């Protein structure tokens, strides 16, 4: 016996290729399958505000379109971007309500739209934040994602780790490598270095052979940043940043 999700896909495939179904049968078949399909829960919001505007709601299972995949979500990422999007303080804002949200997710591909090479049902993947939340949202038990923004992640990583690897590293990689053209023996100053983006920036700069100077406000985090690979750490609560930089560069 086929799972209902597979039955739905097979029904639509036959309806398109054979073109023999009377309209009444098409409507009846689609209605029956839709009512029998599971109702995954997704997160939506109907107005801007704090976290309490988020609603967990049932939504009929959606089939992926051309160039899309559907994930059975195992983990999602929580980022400042989603907070700003939900609060009405982001680069782009919902054009209508209700709105979904969420950039990062990992899970198992359970349906594939047309024109999607390189993936199979059952693949474990995570999303790369390379799409607009106006079009896609990852917060839910299932999520539709553009296949161009989905990637396999190493089997050694958990679902949570697979979710978390993209945002911080892409954020750091762009300014350091794509725009900054960082290279061996460059000096790179990384402020707020104890953040996830800061950790990522330290690793990327060191991989390029640069000398990394990291800043943090608290002495508590100094050794941690040195352990992460920073060559020098300036504790801004204890040192003047300008004077500290001159001293490090002089030495």
C-alpha cells in the first residue's frame, strides 16, 4: 500500500499525462486525498510584534513545485534575521499576512518537484540561507525549500549542527573572502569575536593565513578566543582599542 503522499503525487502525475479523468473525478480525487493527508504544523504570524505573535497552526500538506523540495524538518535555526522579520525591522518585510518565517532547517527530503537533479527522497539535507523569507519559511514540521538553496551535510553532524553551519559561515565568508580578498599575512580585526559569526570569521581568516586580532568586552572570553585560533585578543573593557592595536601591530 502506498503512503498517501506518494499516492497524491502519482494521482497528479497520471492526471497530467493521461488526461482521461473527467473533471468531476479530478475534483473528487483531489478532495479525498487532501482530507486524508496529514496536517503538518507550521509557524505563522498575523502581525508584527514580539515572540507571542507567533502561532503554531495546522496546514494542509503542500507539494513542491518546479525546482523545489519538501523537507520533513528535524531542526530549525533561530537567528536575529527572523526576529527582525517578525518584528518589522528587517531588510525585507512581509507584503501580506499571515506570513511564515525561517531561513535555517535540516531534515529529510520527502518529496521532490520537477527539474531537481542531484537529490533523492530520503536524503538528509539542510537549507542554505540563499532565498527570501517572502517566498519560503522553514519554521514547521514540513517545509518547502528551493532546491538551489538545499545541500547535503556531513553524516558526522547531528541535525542541529547541520542546521547551524550555514548562516554564520556565509555571513563571515562574504566580507572576508568575496569582498575583502583576505590573504596570507593580512591583519584582520574581528570585533564581537565571541559570537557565532566571530568564531566563523576567525577560522576563515586563519585558513587564509591571516593574522587575527579579536576583540571582546570581557576577560572571561579571552582564552576561549585564543583557543579558537585568534592570534591576539583585545579586551575592550580593560584596554583602549586604538592603543592596543598600535601595540600589537608594532610587535
